[in-house]
C-alpha cells in the first residue's frame, strides 16, 4: 500500500498537460482542467499563469516526479535541471526529455539536503507538491534560495488545508506519515514560509476542486492508479469535462476551486 501511495502522491493530484484522466477531454484545449487552472499555457509560454518560461531560462524542477513540468520547460527550449529522490523517476524523465528542444538537460538524484548545485545556478525554480513531504521546510527553502539567481522566480505549490482535512477522514493513515504528507500548510503559514525565506510574493492562488473530489472517489474504488479506471472515476471525469465544455463551465469551476481547492500556489521572486 505504501508504494501505491507514493505513486499517487507524485502523480494523481498534479496537473497534467491534457485533460484530467485523459479519457474524454473537451474539444477545445482552452477548456481542459489544467489550462483553466492556469497550467501549460503554450499560447503565452507560461508553465503557470504568471510564470513564463523561455529558451533563455535555466529551470530547476525539484521533486520532478513523472516530469510534466520539466517537459513543458524543455519544449520551450530552456535549460532544464530536474531532481528527485527516486532514481527511477529521474531516469524516466531523462528519457522523456531526450531529443527535446531543451538547451541542456541535467538529471539529479538528491534529497535536496543539500542540493548538489552551485549558488545562483537557476533563474526559475519549480517545487510542486514537495514541501508537505519535507522534514524541515525552512532548510529546504534556504537551499532553493541559495541555488537561485538574484531576481529568480519561484513556483511553489502545496495541498490546500480544506482538501487535506477531507483526506484525513478518508485516506489510510500512511497517507499522512513519512515519506508522504507529514504536514498541512494553512494559507498563512505557506506565505510566511516563503516570505521568511527572503522571497517577495507576486501571486497567490488555489485550484483543483476536480482533484479534491477525485481523491474522495478514488479511496472508495480501492484500485491502483492505472487503467482500466473504475466506472465511478470514469463517470466523474466525464461529468467534469461536460461541465467545462458548457458556456458557464469555467465560471463554475473557478467558484468551486475557491471553495474546495486541492492545491494552493505561490509565485515569488528572489530580490535582486
């Protein structure tokens, strides 16, 4: 069960380049769950709304998982440094980025204590759903700031407290034990962590009502994170995509994302 949870925590609540479970995406790309949440804006070159990536950038994706963010940055021609504690994941992402337009690709297997990079190495730092796993978030943030150039931009996300409170009632106990989620950040604590690391907050937002409900249904289905999907998950995915395809779908999604988000995000910048 523990290995299943590790796979879930690295994949299931992260946005993907296409629609939710990839089964029945809306016809228009701008109506996908990820795009409407602010992710993978290929038209503007933004990995996340307010976080552009270009060929001149050097990106560090710490806790890269299966590599959807590293892949987007590689497609933009950036230099991509991707790191994870799991050697198999790092190897898989390295294979994924082969023959990509990336200016350079650097794989790292590390627990980030310390990050094996020199000071001021990258100007774009991505840490997606990582801080809730870390034993000492203050030290972790200090390392991220150390390897960031002056003026570097940070994209940080953690699970939202309301969604986590629901999961605490439904998920196995090991979901909230090391090496899984060992802390829950309130919005105030998350921002305080970022500010005390010396960063300037540029944007705060939340998203992921779809995934909050998906997780609840997943625990009821008792299946692995792989097809064939349980009919309940299939039905939820189809219902959600049908909603997004309606004229009022994006407005309803935005309201639900504010009410019970799965994740909270901060874009911040290191002072010059």
